[in-house]
C-alpha cells in the first residue's frame, strides 16, 4: 500500500486525505491543532462552497451539516460610487449550483475526529524542517497544504503567474446574528436568500453571506476588503470583534446606507467570530526541494493563494483534490518524482487554476468593456444575470467572453433573444 503524507489540516489537506483513504491509500495528516483547538479558535475564513465543491464532500460522506446550513440561492450586487449611491445593480440565481458557507472551525473539528475513524493516521504537531525531511523520506508522496505557513518557503514564487507584490486589500471579517439578517428573504429587494455584494469604486468591497456556525446556528458572515490607504481602510487597529463591528457599522453607513438597517440589533456570534489582516496572493512552483534533496509538492493555498474577493479558495482546493486523486491513481506504482509533480500541477493550472486566478484578479480592478457589456445586460435581463452568477461555480466558464467584447456580445445575445421571442 502506497504511503502518502499530507502537511496541513485545512480544506485541501483534509479533503485530499479523505479522498485518498476512500481509494485505499495509507494516509497520514499532520496538523498543529487538535479538534478541540480548531473548534475553539478564531475564525480562519468565511469560505463559501458552490455546488461542485459541495458535491465532492457529499461523495465522501463529509456533508454532516447539509440539512442545517442555509443555502445561498443567488447573488445581489450593487456597484456604487464613493458617495454610496448605486450606479448599477445586478442579481442572478444560482439554481442547482447554489452553495453553502459553514464555519471552518465547525467543519475541521469534526473532520479531524472523523479522519482516524476512517483509518487515517492523524499526527498533531507543528512540522519543522527536520520533521519534514523524515516524513518525506518515509513516504511515497508528501504534499504540503500549509496555507500561509512558513513551510511554504520551500516553494518558489512563480513570478510570471503572481501578479501582486503586496496585499491588494486589507481584510476584516465577522460572523453576525441579528433580527434583520436571517431567514429566507432578508433583503426586500432580493427575491431569494442572497450572497450580498457591494463594490464601491476607489474604496473596496464588502460582502454578506448566509452562514452557519456551531456557536449560534444560522448567521451571516461579513467580509470587508479595503483598498490599502483608502477611505474604508480603518479596520486594522481594532482590538477585538466588538470594535470591528462598530467600524463595520460606520463603513456601511457611509458607503451603503440603505443596507445599514440590517445591522440593527446585530451582535457577534461569539467572541472569536472575527478576523483581520492582509496577505499577498501568490502562485508558487509546485515542487519543493528539501536540504537533503527530498521532494515535496505544494497543494491548496500553498500552491495557489488568491484574494478572497471571488470566494474561490476552498472551491479551488476541492477542484485540485479531484484532479490529484485522478493523477495519483493513474500513476499506479510509478515514482512521484519532480516531473510527475510538475506535470500534475501544470495540467491543473491549464485546466482550472489559471482561470480562477485570472477571474479573482479581474475583480480587484475596474471592470473592462466585455464585463461591462455583460453586466449592463444582466441588470436588465435575468437570464444573463443568472448565467453570470452561475459561472462562479467554475470560473473557466467566464471565458472567452470575459476578455473579448465580441464574445461578450454573443454571450448576451444567446440569453436575450429567446426572451424577446
């Protein structure tokens, strides 16, 4: 039985671990947190999974919360000026691609308990370079999903694919509960339970998603993405979640005043339901060479770390897991050498990750002519809005029209002519 070791107990590491166990491999996951520590930590993110990512979890029997987590049924987006006025509104339903957002503290704590029950080996320790040398020497394949950890230094930055040299946004996130933000139709302007987006020109973005946490059940997550040094960049000095919430009220009052009433009576779901910080999105070379010459492979955020503006982090991890399981199985008894690692990643990049990264980076900039063509039509024609939002499930579907005005017009025409008829 081939032995595979995974460094990291997050979305990529654990999901791949379960998937490989399901295929009969001997799998060890190394993580620096126990299940209890994961449950009682600060929120790590506000990840939302679209249907294809949820399907991967369903297939492995890991969807323990599907019946209690509220579904996000579509997206409602307001494009605003810096004075808060709405210039364009676009909304669309996700249909069968609707997704869910589950507190990763809730998820990973349960998954860490479940992994050894299914025959996996779980090792709780912070992995040093010496540890990694030993692990790699004793394993047929060692993969690193360390998120933003220091161990990523073994993987060189891919300068051609990494657009950013500094954080494009300063981030702040909260989990909130309150009487005016829960239920099936919390926004009167939106005829479904929405992922609520605000893009404010020259200022940044903020999002509100239907969410679930073990501490309060149904709630909503709020994510603020402030352009560094801009008028919304005021969260980083907050000392705790309560201060962060007060700043959030001020920001919404200034840049989306029509949404402020949703925060009436709002409070944090728990004392750890907040997060702030910044990071530089980076694509890394997939092969890491240890001092001894041993090889390790980057996966998940270690390989492709994107800004959260497009909500693709955990979705990208699920796509990569599906790809890697197929590649590992196809390798049979062959060596997991540098050539295999590079080819496996390059194939995934060409088929999926390059589109996810390009789409995410596009959202960090003012929209170009092709996108404006589609957004303008989407504001008037619901089928165009639905089609636009459904592409979030697989950003490959934004191409070719996202970069070609003629293709964008064709995209619109195919969805508006039947309506006119």
